C-alpha cells in the first residue's frame, strides 16, 4: 500500500494522476452531455490572440495569458477549452511526460490505474452539476492522444483533485503556501490588503503558462482567478463584490475516497458569495477529502478570516484585537487546538517557521501597501534576516512558486506575479475596468501604470548562481538514482553556488556515503547540521546517516 500511495503522489502532484481506469459509476456525465451543442468558432488572429464572439484570450508583455469568457456553464466550458486549447493540450503532455519520467514501469502504471479507478469512484457525486458541466465543456478540447488511458471528460474531472492529493501527501510533496492580510492601522490607507504565495511546485514547465481568467457567469458574480490550461477551480481569486479566496494546505491523513476538491469549493464561494458569512455557509455545505485553510477577504466586511476545513472537522478563525491575519500550513482555530495531526505538523514541518517570519516582517512594516506586500512575498531570508540558502522551504520565497497575488478588495485591484517564480513584474488589474470593457475591445486588460517592478534580485550574480545550482542539482539527482560518478570539480562548484543551503551538503554526503567514502560523507553531513534544516524529519535523516557511519567506522 505504501508503494501505491507513493506512486499516486508522483502522479498527482505533477498533475499526471489522470492516468486512471474507467469506473462504470463514473461514466455518468452531466445532463448537458446528452443534448446537442455546437462548439464555438475560434478565430486565431496571431500566436497571442484568440477570439470567439465577445470572448478572447490574449498574452500580455509579461507573458501572462488573459482569458475573458461569459455565458452559462456549458458555454463557459466550451469557450475556456476552445480559446485555450493549445495551452490545455500542452499541460496534458506535461502531465504524461511526468508519468514516463517518474513511473517508467508499465506494470506499476497499471497498478496505479486500478487503484485510482476505485479511489475516484464517488468523485462525481461531490461536484455540483454546474461545474461538472463546465468541466465537460472544457474537456471537449482535451488531447485525443490519451484516450486509451481514460476518456477526456474523466481526465478533466480528476484534474481538479490534484491540488488536494498533493497536499494530503505533503510528507512526500513540496508544498508550502503562505498568505497574509492587513487592514485598519496596519494598512497604509486603512483598507484591506491581502498577499499570498502559491507554492505548489510541479515542475518549471507546469508554471510556464499562467492564465488569468476573467469570468462573467450567467448566474452569480463576475470574478477573476489565476489558473492554468484545463482548470476551472479557484486557487487565488477575487470577485467584483470585493470578496477574495486563497487556499493553504493543512495536515491531512491520506484520504480513502475522493469528495469535493477544495478548488471547486472556492470556485463556488467566489461565484456566489459577497460576504464572509455567505462564504462560510457555502463551505459548510461541502464535504472535502483533505484539510485546507481558505483565507476569505471581504470588502464589505473590511477584514479577512480563515475557514478551516477537514474531512472530520470545520471551524472559522478570526483574529481578536488585531488588524492582521497570517496563514501558513497549519490550523489556528479552537476546533484544531488538540488535533494531533495539526500539532505534529506545527512541530515537525516548516509551517510554524514561515508563520513567524511573516509576523516578523509585518512587524517591521507598520503601514503596508502593495509594494511592501510584494517585497515580503519575495523575501528569501530566514528569521532575523539569516541567510538560509536559496530554495529553502522555510523562506517565504522558496523560488518555486506557481504564482503570487496581491488583492486590494475595496478598490477591486489585483496584482499577479509573472515569471520567473514571483520575481517578475506584478501585473495590475482593476476589476472595475476589466468587467466594463466595451464589446469588441480585445486589448490587454492590465493597468500597466500600477504594475510593481520586477525584483532586482533577477539582475544579481546570486540569481544566476541559483539557476546554475538548479541545473547541477538535477544532474546530481540522476547520479544518485543511477549510481553514477561525478566529474572532477562538481562538488566544489555545486556547493559554491548555494553555500548557505543545508541540502547542498546533505546531498553531497549521500553521494559520498553511496560510494563508501565515509569520512567525506561525515564531513558533509555535519556541515548540513550547522545550517537551517527545513524539517525535523530532514534532520533525523541526516543524524541517522551519521549513526550508520559511526557504526561502520567502529
């Protein structure tokens, strides 16, 4: 069973879990699938502009795609799928490349397909008909290349649970989102300001094509959210009532059956809630299969709260006598104060460290504004400004974010980061202007005059060294897996590129240990212990290596 769950993680966190079998119960499609419909005509003006009636997809200067779509659920799905067809198919090919890379064995892939066939048997029961219909419309534009694995609709449906499974298996996965909200005396102008990093890493290719969706549903409230090809769920978004949602994983046991994906819960909130109370009421209706904190900000309520959801628990956390709210990856409300999983997660993971770091940085910036918020989201250091190495999960900027976003709900302003990570320009959007564009206006919607400039770190030798470090780190991955030999000079260059990062020394220690060079391994492992190690389990692993070395030397 342990093998099955590990393989599921590799598939899901890379969004390749779509390689699943067909369950009879899951052949149930939405009602709209039984009626005839006509696909919209998509006109390609150039490589950066696609139009269908009043709807369009355009790429801006910062390489962010802006998608404008309106209509009922089927129309929206068909338009989202049709306009972003190339991006959707690209994502699918990325997914299945992950399968070949991580699970090359056809036999093991078959085992996983059979398990997921059973695991997802009830997923369709927990997704509202409206959103199943929209997903169905999108799926009409999925690639034909993978129909032997599963039908297009099922592949698209299961995609929306990837975030949940990746977080449920976070002992194996690389996830660590951070979010914060300020208002009143903590905000420069007294209004609500929210910032978040979405650190769900599934490869550089996965984060390359970000789509900012501007959706005008036939029913409900117009909204924006940051997404990718084939995804209708919401991870970070704001509606025109000034209500925002962002999600941060909590600690979950591995779920035994799929229920409502959290991105579908937040989609429903964003489309149908205008106040915190309305958001809470919607969340209470849905059964989820992993633990998640939903930060809800509200222009009407002029504050933010956390809706903390788990398969077996529910609570709302609201700060008292304070005008700031901070969230990493553990729960804070009363209902979870004695929850063993949550307490262990606080003790063993990097969540509490990042929480303290956010509090520390907010205390140094009394009057927050969007630029200051971006600076905090981009911060790469540890507590007390310690150098903890680039890529350390204890940093707020782990240099692997899919996106970062900043909201000013009372002004309906939002800033979305551009590549690489959250270091590129934060592109500004005024939702009042975006949703009042005249028909036939197929221009960029960004309010460029209010963009936040790119991080100066991009122009430094440190950044160039970090990117070179990543290349060498991937090479070391291959060497360790295939038990190869490193060329002369590799170790010296590798360590010099990111000298404050504990993992550099731990991995070199593993290489030396693998080759039987115990004294050299011992030196590297001891160096690693002098650095800021990410988790308790990481430290224990290194200490166990040292114990084994001592036994062998003796």
